[in-house]
């Protein structure tokens, strides 16, 4: 496994964890698999494998491993997140909150269109909730799904 491939994989796993589509336990399993593939795994990967499955610790270790990841490394995570938003596994307000936190943490992993979308989506959500606009939550969800498809490189 190439170092950049490990960094890309770590960035993807960090995004999955931050977006709530992967558990710390699944990340530890991912680390175990990478260790088995590498003749000399980095210490961060070993620490990740041995971690106490604490989300904050796991995310910190993944982010250290993700140094040097390519710009498209988080696309698979965004795609999975979008799929879960689309099938209703993740509620709209929760999805917006998770994406907002992810965008704040990984500004380089998302485009400005994500931040621009979120800047008005919260207001739009509240206006829909209060009955001030003719839009629906389904329309806002469709807009979010389209944004996530673009961000994942699917459009």
C-alpha cells in the first residue's frame, strides 16, 4: 500500500466518522486490515488499532494519518452520507448539522458550494418550519442530496 493510498483511506475513514456513517469500532477494524497489509505500519495506525474506540481519539489519529491525502479522498464518504440522507436513515436537520460540523473541520475537503449551501439552508429550514415559504422539507432534502452528489463527483 502506497503512503498516499493510506492517507487517502484515512481521510475517507475520518470523513465517514465525522459524518456519522461509520463507527469508531469499524474504523479500528479498518486499521487492523491496513496493518496486515503493511510491512512497517506507521505508529498512528498501530495506535488507532489499539485505541479504546473513543470517537475523538480515533478521529484525531485518522486526521494525522490523512496528512497528504488527495482532494478527492472524502468523496466516497460524502457519497455514502448522501445515500443515507436520501433513504431517510439520517434526518434532514441532523444531516445539515453533521455536514456543517464536517465542513468546519475539513474546510479543504468540501467545496465552497457546501458552505454556501449551509449558510442559507438553516434559514430555509426554519422558514419552512414556520410556514413562511412555499418550499417543503422534501425540496430542501433534494437540494442537499444534489449537493452531496456533486461533492462526491457523481454529477
